[in-house]
């Protein structure tokens, strides 16, 4: 039997199925931790934010609407991102030093070879997709998602109007999404031929 889709898992979570939440955590727990750790810079806070994000999914999973153009992974990581930024601000934590996302995996206690490999492949795909963006869009995305800066903070740091920052972020994310979706479609098509 094949693994259920993310959408199917969300439907099961909305109906109160804890096993579906566990499967979703197995799929995205490590990447969620990596994102939170990259923003916060400490393991205990990152773990707390991931737990908080999955509790939100459990309690508000029925509110996820795939018809609004989002996907479950993106929705979950957005929750983690916002929680981590709020935590960093609340605890007055200085932004962590820039650490390559792949180095975050070493903080996790239990290695999982397949997840390490798949996370590395995903990281390579994201890095390659980021490299296709114009420099100003890539920089804005990095500041927002990897350094956890708000739109206003980015505008101040880059000495750009707030509207310019928001526009760069919107355009960059749209291009990134299109590139990654095309890559996934290419992989699916190639797997179907083998």
C-alpha cells in the first residue's frame, strides 16, 4: 500500500486521527527542526517551536485549504517560521551566525540515513532553485526565511522601501515555487518511465 498524500493526511488529522499526525511528523519533522534551528540558533528552542507547530496542525488542521494554492509542507514550514521568529523576538535572541542549512542536521541526536539523504537532495534542489533567482530576490528570501527578519527589518537593513522588499519577496517566492514544482514534475515523470 502506498503512503497517503499530504492532503489525505490533513483530512485524517482533521477527523482526529493521531497516526496521521505522526506520519506527517515523520515526513517533515526534521526539515521543520532545521528551519527553526536556523532561525533561533539553539536546539531546545527549535524543538519547542516544532512541537508548537505540530500542535497547531493538530488543532487547526481542518482549516488547511489546498484550494488556496498552498501545499501542506509549505503551510507547516510557514507556521514553524512564524513561531521561531516570534520566539526569537520574545526571548531577545540575537540572530544566529550564518550556518549552512545542511549543518543543522548534526544537531539532531538520532541519525536517519534515508532522511539525511532525502533532506540533502531537497537542500540541493532548493539551493539550485535559489541560484536561478535574481540576486536582490534571493537576498530578500534569505533574510526573511533564514535569518528570520521581518519585512520592515529587511527594508531597514537593505535601505529599500518596504513595498520593494515585499515585491521582491513575492516575486522570488513565486519563481522559486515554479522552479521547484517543475523539478518535482520532472522527477515524477522520470520515475514513471522506469
